[in-house]
C-alpha cells in the first residue's frame, strides 16, 4: 500500500504494528571522504575543497555525540575511490521483520560514481547474517536507501521521498516486500534532493520539516500524521541542513551547530539539543542524518 494523498489514507498511526527502536547505528570511517564530482547543487564549487583533518575531527565528534545518546556505533571502513561512502544512510534500507529477522534492501544509486558503495555494505550485512533484499527492482529504477525511506518512530510505517534520487515506483515493491504501508512524498527543490534533507521525525507526534521542499499533497499528509510540526527557517534548512538532524530516542536531537531558531523551537517542546559541526560534509550535501544508518 503506497499512499500519495490524504484522501487515500484510512488509518492512524495508533492502528499500526509496533517497530522496535533502532538502538544501533552504522557509520563509515571518513579517511576517503572527498569531493571529486558534483552530483547535487551543494557540491558545486567545492570540488577538492575538503579539509581532511577537520573532516576527521567532525566525524569523531559526531560519533561521540551519538554514543552520548546511548547508541552503539558500528564502523564500516571507507573505501578508496568512494568519496561519498561516508554518507551511509544511502546504500541500504534496514528493516526488521515481525519474526525478528533483520535485513536490508539494497539501493540502486542514482549516480554512477556511487554504485560501487552498495556491494561493500551488502557484504558487511551478509557477514552478520542479515537478509539481503536485492531482487525487488527491475530495469534502471533508482532507490537511495534511508536517504529517502525513513521509518516512522516506533511504527511499521515508511515515509518515502521521491523525485531526485528515488523513483516513486520502487515503493510498491518495497511495501510488498516489507509488508508495510508507505507514505510517498514528492520532493520539489533540487537542494532538498533526499527526504532526509527536509524531514526529520523527532517523536511519534513531532516532525521537523522545511515545508517549501514538499508539494501541497505531501504537506497535507505530514500534517495529518504529525500533530506537532516544527518548521525550519530557510537559512537553517538550506545552508545548515537543520532538517538533517537525528533524534534517536524521542528526547535528544543531534543537529548542525547554529540552527538557532530550530533549536529554540525544539527546546520549547522539551527536546535536549546537541550541536555538532558537520560543515565539511555540508559542502558535499550531507550532515548528521546522512552520516549514519539506523539499525537494530
Ligand atoms: N554527496 C552525496 C550525494 O550527493 C551526499 C549524500 C547525502 N546523503 C543524504 N542522505 N542526504 O549523494
């Protein structure tokens, strides 16, 4: 079941099956992180401009921030020649079946430069006994994992972005494979090319979003399922990747430093905000959420 407008919705989140909280994360070590090509508007003008020492420091601090929230971080080694592999939300979509079997749907990367990253994650998950789902897509369909497909907190419901890196048609196949409803949201602004750049689930009832990145149909769906919405202002969303924050537990939010008004709004609702610097990665079009993959 893939829903694209509110008139198709016949359930509330309270009707859905529970999903265990993701208490583990995967991060990719950043030694090969670089900007060597331009595949999103943020990368333009930044080719060769990564400060490697600063990038390593920022990655270490981000990992420490996640760990301070009680998360276990597994590190997958980066690979030479794959400068974007550090954005490890993109190569897979992890899932856990109702019988407890864990698995990943493998991505079909939009850019040829990134396709080699996927097999590396496939081997890593296969070694740990995870089910590998890679036979659902046919033809040259595109899907970029948890950059676009994000689990609702605590519920078997997927939010699926499409338009730039992921084709809408993948969601029918994923919905059948994972036996879960999917709410498909069309993305409308090339700077917000993944769902995780403009949509962040804080808790079961609260989302942080950048509204202009969505169509009216998408916004209506978001507002229906989340009674509390924080809207990031343009500068914080576009330049500081405010909506690429991560809230692992419904209480703490890790976010790029300087998102002043977003931070105040979250604190006003009782969230504890942890600020980190990810500006070396923002040059490549990614921040907190895309630098990790939520697993179980
Ligand atoms: N340079 C990377 C790309 O364009 C950044 C990916 C950021 N990931 C994300 N989930 N938003 O593919």
